[in-house]
């Protein structure tokens, strides 16, 4: 099973070793405005799928959103540990 941690490692590797065919490398090259736009688009698609589509489509859209959020985190220098720490702080 692909964990969020492993996916984040793959994204870090794509940033460190970009290839011409890497969508991740291209997003990172296009910069924060493009990455943020993709997060917004994917979030909207999650909402639409939640309200009007089946669970399979919703799962696909959540996967797309998760991927793009991880790319956004990478672009901003955030880690999964940063997010986990914030969730832990809120849980207390």
C-alpha cells in the first residue's frame, strides 16, 4: 500500500531529480500560483463528486486533491510532520 509518507518521498525525489515527463516536476516548475489553482480545482471536484457522483468517483477526486495538496506542501517547505503536529495541537 502506498502511504502518504511514501508518496511524499516520491514527490521530494521528483523535485530533486526532475525528468521531462514528470507532472510533479512540471507543477513545481510552474510555481505556487499554478499549484494553488490545481488544489482549488481538485477541491471543487471533490465537492461535486460528494454531492452528485458515486463513491468510486469521489475516491478518485480525493486522491487527486491529496496529491495536489502534498505538492503544495512540498512547494511551501511543509512536511507531513508539520501537519501532524498541528492536528495533535488541535486534539489536545
